[in-house]
C-alpha cells in the first residue's frame, strides 16, 4: 500500500505563495525603476501580474467547500483521479466564462432579474437531484486498482459536463466575480483593456483547476485507506450537503414572497 502524500498540496501552496510574493515585489517597484525598463518589458510584467492575480484570487476563492469541490472529492474516491480531473476542468472553464462576463459587462445580466431567477430555478432541481442520488445510490466496494484500469471516455465526458453545469448553474458565481473585478480595479490590480482582462481570466481558470486538481489528487491518494463503510458515509454526507445547497437557493427564490 502506498503511503498517502500531500506533496501536490504543498507544491500548489508554494506556487501560489511565490506568485503572491512576486506580485507584491512588482507592485512595490519604484516608479523610476519601472520607467528605466523598456516598454516591452513593462508590458510583459503587467501581463504576468494580471495572470498571477487571476491565479491567486481563483485559488483562494475555490477553497470553501461547495458543490464542485464535493463532486471532485466524491469522484476521486468513488472512481479515479481522471474522472475527478474531468470535473475540475469543466468547472475551471465555467469559472473562466463567468469571469469574462463579469469583466466585460456582467452588470447587464445582474440587472436582468429574470435571467438570475431562471438560473436559480434550474439550479434547485439539479442540486436536489444530485443530493438525493448520492443518498439512495448503493455503490459496490471500489476496486483499489481502478487507477490503473482503462479509463472510460464516456464517464470522463459526463464528468466534464457535470463540472461545467455546476458552475454555470451557481447563482452566486457571477455576483462574486462582479464584486471581485470591481475591487481589483479599484485597487489598480486589474485594468480594463482586453489583453489584460483575458490574461486575468486565464489565470482564474488555471487557479481554479490548480486547487481542484490538488483536491482530486489528495482524495485519490486517501481512497485506499478508507473502508467501504467510510466511503458510504462520505457519499451520504456529500448528498446531504447538495440538498442543503438546493434548499439555500430555494430560500433565496422564496425570500421576496415571505
């Protein structure tokens, strides 16, 4: 039995810390020193800084336990790392999309109450269905050698679509990125031009995937140490949390009428 390792988590944390340190050093560079640099170098530093900001913000924003994190944990335990990474990739693309929308005029969607309401309405049965499925589904004991078995493309495609759907149907994601981009622009960490915005959003996608990849790797590593009963308990807890998420969104829908 292989000993579980936290090396991916430590490596990811080191990358983020070094990125933040580099960003702080760049932000504290004296204006006279900056003016001595060639124009191309200054542009390159600006592009890199926007990418690093995107990675750092998305990594930290993805830390709280939510539907996507839960799905990645569950996939890494019940299936294998490849399935979990498919969910992570789909989620990262959804995060990138909402970041682009927020940076390019998301207030148009936020101001459209019908659009926001429909996103909430659709997300309730989806989250509720996933939760109930996890509570009632009986799973056989996972095969410890599943990681070495041939991967099923269909399962990975389905997992990818699940990751995309969970983020697209998250009614809080667009308001969050609207607030985040506004704050970053207010502190001169994000500029409005297209090139910088695209690099920032690319960093958001990378940061989201980096965090979820770490979750998937650690979950798959610890799978071999879990008994069948422990895995069933984890599945039921995850199902209950999905149901709680559906109830929370349902309460947001019903609150104006209470």
